[in-house]
């Protein structure tokens, strides 16, 4: 039985009913907010385990809600929006959304994204210097990375990159987020360099770079380390 509480922020009745019915069938507890003001009040008073957020609300734009919640909480936020433009996705992710689903969406995909977000939150609470994901193992204390128990040698930049991805496993990280974390800037040249380092890192950890197991590309947006 799931004990996670999900806050559903959606003004469209049909979509709201679909999401709530899906959550109920899969034994999640849920709260409902039909506008931004109610969403912020519920996020503050009920401290949900995850938030499913529509951007096009009648009173407050969803991106502003993300910014407000991120000022005091790391609760996973999955955006569910009709806005399919890459710039809209990047803006929401840069301001702190964990994931982005475009309407119409698959219910199975929504549930999978929710499970990943909740697992990541749980693992964040467990302090450990060891990260394990499939055959990938990172010993943060020793600064070592292993694939199938064999140590692989990464450059300092590749190691920093894999640490950023693994510390945010399951979360889409934008080019801007990653380049600022590495270099403190996000110029076009930084993004071009990021692609080069990502390609060399993949060659070292992926069995088949054409079908990556660990690092997923979101074209025009950024990258995500998949939870295996």
C-alpha cells in the first residue's frame, strides 16, 4: 500500500479526474488544488511527497509556483502541461521542476515518472558515500567509478559530470543547470564543451552509446541519468 501523498494541481476537470482516478487505483493518497493559490497553501500545510503541476492555471502561472515552492522545499515537482515548446520545458526545469510531461500523456509514463521522483527523494534521505545504479557504482569518498566491478578511469571533468547526474538520478537536468554547476557560466561554448564531455563519458560507461542505458538525452533540453 502506497503511503505517499501527491498534490494534484490542475484546473481542467477531465484531466484532474483522470489523474486522481489513476492515483487512487494505484493506492496513492492525493490532494487536489484547482488554482495556484490553493496549491501553495496545500504545499505549505500538507507537505506532500510529490506535486503534479499544470502550468496554465487561472490565477498564477505554474512557473511562479515552482519558484515559490523551491524557495523552501525540495518536494519533487512533475509538470504536466499542454506547453510543448522546448523553451517552456527549459524554463520550468531551470526554476526547479524535476520532470516535464506534455499533454496528452500516457498514464503509465506518468506513474513511472512519479515512482522515479519518489525513489530519488527516498534515496536522498539515506546518507551514503556509495551510489549504485545497475552495474554502475560510484564511491564518492574515494573518487572512484566502477562498471561491473571494474574501475574505469575518468578525467576530472567526466567525474564531476557523472557526480552531478548521479546526485540527481531520475531528474532531467537542463544544459544551463549542468554548465553552471561545472563552469559557473552557460555560454554557447560551454554547452558545446558539455556535449563533448558527455560523449566521452558515455563511451566509458555505456555498452552501446547508440542505445544508452544510463544517460538519456532530452534533445534541446538536457540530460537525465536513468534509474535502472
